[in-house]
C-alpha cells in the first residue's frame, strides 16, 4: 500500500485536538494544597488501569485519599481541572476540512471513563465531528499497545495501511506503526502548517480555511 492510499485519519486528543493551558496544580486550584506528593503518586498509580477501563478512577481515588486522611471529592477536583481544557479551533477546522475532502476522521484517545464522559458531553466530542471515536476505557486497551490500534482499525472498518495516525507521543506512534498503520508524531506546539506538511507526505491534501 502506498502513502497515497490513506483514506482515514485517526487523531489523538490531548495536545493534538485540545490542550490544558495551565499546570495541573494551577488547574486544581485550592485542591492542590491538599494533595501530598505521596497521595499524588498513589493517584498516578491508578492511571493505566483507569485508562483501560478496569477500575472506576473516582471510586479508587476516594479510597486512596481516605487512607491519607484526605476527604477528596474527585468529581469536584477533576471537573475543576478539566474545565481549563481548550479545544483547539484550528485542529477542529482541519477535522472538518478532512471530512469535507472525503476522508474518514476518527478520534483515538487514552481516557478514563469520567474524563471521556466530560469530553463527550461538555466539550462536544460526540457532536458528530468524528466518524468513529476510540476511547481506551471503552475497549479495554490503551496506547501504545499495538492491540489498541488493531481494535481501532476494526472499529473503523479499514485496512491498517489506509489509516494515518497522529499523536504527540512517540511511543504511541511506534505502537501504531507496529500494528501496520501509517503514523506521525505532531503536537499543537509544532503548528498546523507542520501538520499539513505531514499529511501531504502521506498524500492527504486539504484546502486551508
């Protein structure tokens, strides 16, 4: 399959379609002072099971915080943090342009259930702008596992080589390539002109605007 056979673009969310313009501590606001380094480390230990949908991140966070003597309301803490997320208008304009040009455009993101719900319901990711949305918590697999990408292309209904994946993390790009997808590393800080250049290398051309 040549690079000109790309018919689908699979896009990561964080730092590709959206970003958080402030630090985690700043986004957490008054909650940050209550989270010790030890508590933070234990909360981070939940990341991968939560991303694979194996646990309820909020429920486990409450239990861990209680062991540290902290009365934590994760719905309050994390929703406060998530409300600082900015969906990038230029990325979304490119999504629309790709779809108008006849490409399938899909979301491929590692998220735990609560943040995924926030993205869908509050940020508008379920408003029809993507053809297929592949959330790690829904499929029990997370990037960079090549099995995540195997499942993604099955959901899309395409051959791996017809899908171009874009992500800000090289390990995820490598996982996609191992599964047979075309893949490129790009992040918002690189600028959308650079992204269009990467797309053109794979024969994906859309009009600016």
